[in-house]
C-alpha cells in the first residue's frame, strides 16, 4: 500500500534528520519495562542531539503490551502480565523467539508519520520476502506485514486465514521515534490464543518458521531486517505497493478505556 497522500519527502530520499550509520545495539533478552525506560532515555538524548540514530534489537520475556486503543475485550484470559504502553494500536504479545526492533530515529522536518510507518513495513516485507515468504505484503486498513490466505504454508500447523507475521506500533515525540516492529520467528503462537491480537478477530498470526517449514530464529532475521530498515530510511529501498487485500481498521475511532 502506498501512502494515502503524497509523502512529504520523495520516496527515494532519506526520512532521517541526519545521515551516518545507525548505532545498532543487540540487547539480547530484556524485560519489557526496562527496554521501554531505555527507549525513553535514548529518545530524549536523540532529541537533544546528544546521540545519533540508534536501533535496539532484542527479545522480551513473555509479556502482553496494551497500546492506546486497547479495549477490555482484547485482554488476556490468563495470568501473563499486561503492560499499558504509550504506543498506538491495541494489544499484542512479546516473547522468546520473536525479534523486536526499536528504532530511536530523529525524523526530518516536516515529520511524516505515515511515511515512516510505510518504510518500517517496507523493510519488514523486504526481509521476509528475501528469506522465503515471497507473498508477504500489506492489507489496506491494517498495519503490519501479512501473508495471504491463498498462500499455502510449509507447515500444516500454520493458520489458514490471512495471517500477520510482523506487527508495528510506534510513538513519535519531539520528532524522535520509539517502539517499532516485532517479527515472529520461531515463537509459539499459544499466547495469542488468550487475547484478540491487535483487536483483529477475523485473521490469524503466524511465524517465519511455520511459513517456511524450518526453524527460523531471531538471529537469522536480525541482519536482513536491519539492513532493509537502514535502506528504507535512506530511500534506497523505496516503498512499493504490496497490498493484496483490504479490511476494516480495528483501531479506527477507538480511545483507550483501560
């Protein structure tokens, strides 16, 4: 899907305020709240130009995070902790086997939130397709990266409906991005059965491993995803139309009620 209006910057131009290499920090497995506090500190430093653009790469222990439009009916029916967070969207899950990437990027003015989200999606689509899931794309009206129901997964354990393989949720403060994207690699899908993931009940969730029929770890996807992200932010990787379907936006018109 392309942006609903012409982006503020040409698609082949950088969206970052400054050039130079990204400072990529591999944090391993880190508690969600600890990583969130680190993001906040780094975002403040980036806004003050005390550091350059930084990307945190990590995994979280088993945690649900509730975005600003989460509804009571979305919440888990088990005892896993839920963290109310300041990103957009509704509820999702993080845990081992899922690659999480948090870009702390100072965007060029005027800040273009839609274009930034599309570039994150483009980076994920590029990495996922290059790794073998060639039909991954977008559903108009829903964020993230999806695999169409018409694609037969290599594993019979994969869901049959349209299925999300990468989720996005962001916040931009003082022109600096926080939060980002998560890519399901070889995690279990059991935790998703206890929530309404992203408020979407008419589609499913999948992993790279289920789609390809072999184990794909976060370590396997880290380099391809970071490379694609870097190129998307500079404009070398141009946002293209990868839309294969449309569906209602599950967050439209909602406000946080938790």
